C-alpha cells in the first residue's frame, strides 16, 4: 500500500477515489482493468473495508446473504455461513484488494478537508489531511453509513461514565457487571444487544434499552456452510455463480411488495408477530415491541436473538421518551431516573445529509451541502450532479436498497463511471456534468415512482426521509432496472467541454 509521508507539493492524478470500502475498492479495481492506472484512493481510516472495518461491535454481521454480499468478479467459496460476520467480510475486502494489486495506490489515515473545482485547469483541487491533489475526476465512495449520528439529548455531554457510538465501539471498556444503557433499536442494536445481554447476565450486570419506535423483525434463517458445500463451490464450475443467482432472484422477487404492492407485506408482519409470540410471553412487552405501521416502511430487520434478549430478566425495554442525561443516569419524561455506568449510542448515521458534501465546492462556488440543503439530495442516475463537473458519486441519492444487496448497485455505478472515463478519454473531453434538465427529469421520475411505495404509504417516519419529507435514499424499483439505466454513459444528457490544451501539468495547475 502507499506509504504515507508528509507532502508539500500538489500531486496530480487522473482519478482521486475517496473511501476504501466496497465502493472505492470496486472503482479502483475496475479503473485499473480499463487501463486507468493513474489513481489514488484516500481513506480516512487505517485500512480497507469501510463500514466492515470500522463497525466492530459485538455481534456485527451482514443481513444480506454472503453469496450476494460480495463482488460478482470475486466470488468467495469459503464463506463460513449464510450471513457473514464482520471480521470475515473485512478480511474478504483485504484479500480482494491484495489479489487485484491496487493497494500500492491506497493512502490511509487521510481525510478530505476541501475539494474545489478549478474550471480553468479542469481539475478538482483537493486538500486532504496529508497533502493536496489535483485530480481530473473525483470518485466519492464515502458511503451513507460512514459518519455516526449522535442524539441531541439534553445533558449527554455531562455524562461522567463511558459513552460511545456502536460504530466506534470501545473495546477497552469492560462491561462485566456494569449498568449499561443502549439508545436505539435499529439494525446495529438488534445485533449488539443480545451479545451484551449474555455478557451482563453472566456477570450480574443490567441493561436498559431505549426504544423510540419498534421495528418489524423476521427470523434469521441462519446456518453454516458444510465442508462439502465449500468444496463444491470451489471445484464445481458454475455452481457458486448459480447459487448467487438463486439468492439474487429470491431477494429481487420481494421488490414489488416494497415498491408497488405494500399490502403484500402483511405476510411479513405475520412472520414477525410469530417471532414475537415465540419469545415473549408478557402481553405488555409484546405490545411495546409490535409496530403499528406497515412492514417495510422502516428497514425490516432479521434476528432470532433480539426478542429473547429483550425478554430476559436483566434487560428493561424503556419506551418513555428520554428527557435528559445526568452525570450518572438517564431521566425519562415520566420523571424516572435510571442510573448507568456505560452509555452506548446506536442512533444511526448522517444518511440524507452526508458530511462530505460540506467539503465539496462546485463550478459556481457553492458547496454540495448548500445545493442539497435547498431541496434535498439529487443526482442524475444517483451518480453525477449538475454544477459539479467530473464528480462521480457511488451510492448517491436514491441508490440504496430495502430488499437486496448494495454490492449490485455499486457495481452498476462503477461500470457507468468507467464508461464515462473511457468516453472522456476517447472523445477528448475535459469536463462532464449532467444538464440541469436531465437531472431534474430523473429526480422527478424517481419521486413519482416513490409515491406508491411502502416507504411513502406505510405510515412511519424513517431515516430514509430527509428534512423535506422526501425519500432521497432508496431506489424505488428493482435492481436490474437500475442497472439497465446505467448500462452505458449517455453523454447526450451531459454538458461536455473539450479537454483544455495545456503544454504541461505544471501550467494547468499554475
């Protein structure tokens, strides 16, 4: 991997990739395969893997089957089980990066401080915590789950015990015998709470779990792959690809229920209610954990351990709103004070207001955060943005999924970006940005398609929605339709400018 040394000069590169998770790694590999070797990947953390490197909380696992939560060009016959644990996925990304031979262009522990488009030089001038770059394109793979969101609770800064976000787990804290509070009951919480419950139960500790809104949680059909299966995946031609296709078809078959026929999700609700009844006998607790909105309106979660953990003797589920945090306790709106030693925050991320947008300044001198702050996130095909030439966003607006694997979306966008780069190289194009009309038409169509979806009609307020009440997070259709839209770089929908003729790089950057 690239050695990190302090830089004083501006480094000129063709492509600067931000983020070394699944998105950034895929971009690096596919650019290299396309003959584009002049790129650098900068990553604010210390290794590849993105969310799977950072999220190390107890019980962290994927909730998409392993066969599909991996690159189509790097199948892994050695997954240990249907749903892979965090460590295994992280090791997979490291192995893929090493095998592809791209790590020599990765620079870690390096954050973007400012990225400004230089219209004359036709380059992005990017200031990082480890030097400056001048890049023809910036490919952002920073992701929507990269910056933890802390709750705005009165007095939380005064808490004298240990406090940390689930995405920044502090493994130095010994939880044995402690009084622990967990705020949040989303995807991370339902994995970590059962693990903490076991630790605390064996050591005389106690846990309070603070729930604002219950989630629909279906059983996790988990099992380990046998040695015979792994050997067959490795040695029988086409078998693992067929297994992957079967998983894809199964998950894709669920999309219409989310996007067109939400009433079908009553079947899921029935599964969830059986899951509750199986683990919880107390009618009052059952009522607390049973949602009143349509399944799918919020992310459907999967777990066999959540309800038994919540029903255990050393766990209390608190549904009264939190009024404040003191130096050693949480006080709820009913006046009850519950003393704690450790506070774990599992309250999600800045998804609809990505922090990196504050650091990107476009052609008109406005930041991406300012532009998106006026009407919400918007991008042409979720990938390019009017006013921000040569900026490509992986997992941009309306590209996330509620039913399948994001790796499919990432690969679709990377193919589109690589085709854009090829087109620019072939046609002598120095700058591309989608026309305002193309972006507006795309955004309007996506929001129109959003109207009948469960995320709009399901009767809940979710993290999918922005401050304007629009779902700027999810793709309101099937993934193969998204891939079809991005099958080729459609230059006719873009404003393009010929490559500026500078005698040398120094003049371009002067």
